[in-house]
C-alpha cells in the first residue's frame, strides 16, 4: 500500500506538561484511522501537529517520505492534508460559497469560474447547495460542519483530518455529518478521525488508535481494539463508552 503519512517518535509539550510522548504510526492511502481516548489525552494536539498548526518538539512527520518541516510551501501541504475542525472555523463575514472559494482562489490560484463550479459541486455533495448564498451565522451546527467538509474537499485533499467533527453538534445533527464521512470512506478518501463516536470508529476504521495521557497505548484493527483490547486502560475506557 502507498504510505502517505508517517509519524515518527513525535513529542510535544506546553510548558512543563508533555502532551505527546513518542507517538509513531503510519497512514496508507485510502484508509481510515480513528483516534480514540479520554479527553486531554493529546488527540487534538496530534492532529494539529500533523496539520502544522502546532510545532512539534521532537520526532518527525513525513508526507510521501518528505519531512513536512522541510517543505517550502506550508499552504500547499495544508491543502493536501485538509482539516475539519470541531468548531467549524468558517468565516462568518462571507457567504457559504465564498468560504469554499477562498482557498481555491488564494492558495491554489484557481480561475474563479472553475473554482465556483467545483465549490457548487461539493456543496451539492454534502446537501448544502441551496444554502450557498447564506451567511454561516444563519446555519445550524450540522449545516456548518457540512459546509466545512465541502470547503476542505474543494482543495482536492489527499488526506482529511477530522478533529472531533461531531462533538459540538446536537445529537440529531451527528448522524448527518457521520453519513457524509461514511460516504467519503466508501470512495476511499484517506482520513484520520479524532472521535468519541465509537460506532463510527468500530464500523468504518481500518485502524483504531487508543491514546491516553499523551501515549499510544494500543493500536490495531477495530476487531482487535473493540473485541480483544490488550490493555486494562483500553478495556475500562471502552466499557464506559459502550455501556453509556
């Protein structure tokens, strides 16, 4: 399989607190990697480090074998490794359509008409075409997240990073966002998903990583992690989640 990302011995701290401790794993093309674990275990910091929103203190992150800190164009890299945030990060002073156009025109230097055609297609894909002229301020959380996914797709990413994409949503909005992510998995979009949605992690992932206190405690297939976890900490976490 073609390896897209390789995370090797990554360390990250804030002040005296070590948030990531010797993190290593690989991501192959067309796979879904779900990262689960309790709040505060370093999952979001790991995702932000992969997207270069945080600078790591040690170790390396490779994209197609190249160290991301040696790449000349960070924005180009970020367009290929797109990120969907917990709190949407849409620009409220722009329409839905213009939120999608911005990266294509500014970063990819795409012709505006071509960019518009692409934006309309992806908004249609996520069921938000009818809202193209609306301000994000008028949208529900689920609608904002669908726009955020469309915006990321407009950049033709090779990998999509999802940072707890459903945690800020009302329960009835969760399923519509997960449905879009499942569609992306079906067409073999490479994804790394930090999530508390255990059903999604179990059903859609190729690999599940369990993190706790900045460490990867175990990783493996959903079958292994959910049915035969080897660590007591993983068992306790899953028991709490799966019984709630």
